[in-house]
């Protein structure tokens, strides 16, 4: 897999991390634990795609 494709995948997972993190933060009433959990799950999924 080329470097440009790997960077594209990271950008593709970066948008849900930013927008989804804000949504999760507001749903759970200002608690950061669910946000960190969401971010870790996205990081693991993105790492799985990049490691191929």
C-alpha cells in the first residue's frame, strides 16, 4: 500500500474522530471517558487498515 493511500485512510478516520468525539461528548453530558473509548476504537480500526 502506498504512502498516499495510508495518509488518505488516516484522514478518512480523522474526520469521524473530530466530529464523532464532539457528538459523544455532548450525548454523555461532558464526560471524557466515552470520548476516549470512541477514539481508541477508531485508532485500532485505522491501525488495522494501515497495517495491511
